[in-house]
C-alpha cells in the first residue's frame, strides 16, 4: 500500500494543474498526446523488444489503451464541462466499478469488496455534494467514462501480473504506454485543434504531468495494485478525492467545506485500514490451514 499512498499524493496535484493551466486554454487532445508521449519516453529505453511473446505485448498495449489512452480522452474533456471539485466528486464511483469488474472477471461476487467500495464512496460523497454546474449530466457521464476505463485497466493489469509473475515489469511496461500512445495519436489526428501551449507554465505543467504523474505514477500505481487486495485498491482510488480537494484549497484557494473534507477523509482512511487488517487476517488464516 505504500506505493498507492505515494502516487495518491503525487496525483493530488494533477486535477488542479489541469483545471487551472490547461483546461480551455490548450487543446485537450494535444494535452493527452503530450502526456502519454512523454510517459512513453520514460520507459522506451528500458523496453524489451525481443523475448516477450507477442500475445503478452498486445495484452499490455490493450490495457494501456483503455486505462490510460481512453481514460485520458474522457478525463480531459470533463474539465471543459466541470470545475475541479466537481470532477473530483464524480470520481467517487470508480471503486464500485472496480469491485464489480473484478468480481465479474473472477466470477466471484464478493460482498466484502462491495461493502468497502461503498464505504469509500460514502466517505467521498460527504466531502462535496452541494450545488453543481449546469452541465451536470453531460459532465457526469464523461467522468464516468473515465472511471470505467481506469477501473477496468487496474483490474486487467492485476490479472495480467498474476498470470505473468516472472515478467520483468520495468522492461515490459513500455508496451502499456505504446498502447495508450496509439489511442492518443489517433484522437489528436482526427479531433485535435491547433491550440497549443503558449506560456512557460503550460509547457512546464505538461512536462510534469507526462514524465512524473504519468510516466512514474502509472507504473508505481499498477505495481502497487498487484500488492493489495481488491477491496483496498477500491478504497485507495477514492483517497484521491480528499487529497485533490486539499491541494486545490491550499494552493488555489478554492472554496471547500473543511468539515466535510475532514469527515469524509476519515471515513475513507478507515475503509482502507479495516480492509487491510481484514485481508491480512484472512491471509494468516489460510496459511495456517484454518477454516475461513
């Protein structure tokens, strides 16, 4: 879980950086392409071009195309319709999608996963459920598209890692970014407009988001996702909500209800802690050969 906590802190800045410096100022498709391209550059020098079965390479590319490529297309469009806090609010449904997709793929309906995910959603909902902008429904649907892509990608990578335990991750993760790059390139080519960054700040934000938030962040997040239970992963997805709102409040002075932020954050942290203890207990029980 330390990796997930670290990336959560890292990504907490992304929402505000996009909303303040890029949304409505730089073409969203160019922003996506830049971010994915820079992330791919981080891992291309390490990429294992030979020795990896084509099926595994295509699987990683498919996961990257959905989790990063398609997700970013929805995600960046949402900032044109909603404020930063609203985008954060609408991500609270990701844990439910994650738990449901995981259970469907494993053909096991886990009440525990649903319960922890629901508690995390409740905690995030406490934080901000007030007046929403006029583009509510359209913005809501766009964010849900991003949530579904991100949830599916996390589950798919977990399953991929479980079936390929000896795969050198750093030498093969570049395929993940290449898949996302194909989607981003196609979207920019067909839908993009010549509205490029025109300030040093905007270029600096794109560099940070591409190299650090995406290049380092998605590698560490997916690696961390393989080290925790599905329930804990679902709850950690919603830890981004209070973290993102806190950054938005402290650095850009957006109005946020501090009481709701605190209470909702406590609920989410409690869900993560309880989930971790419960699953560690189950692991010890199984190892001892005792009935669960």
